[in-house]
C-alpha cells in the first residue's frame, strides 16, 4: 500500500473544488481500480 499526501485526504473528505481537484480525484480512482484488479488476480 502506498501512502498519500494529506492533500489527497482533504480532497476525499472535502470534495472537489475545481478542475485541478477533479483531475487528481480521477488519478486516484484509476490507481484504485488498478490495485483492485491486481488484488483480485492474486486471490484467484
């Protein structure tokens, strides 16, 4: 598991406030989906 900066936690808790936040949230979502897929493959 990778650690994230405090700004990512604020983004997840406080929501998107602009285009930059939306881009960062998309990056986090893509990373989550990739890690979720890897975890599912390891369980099989």
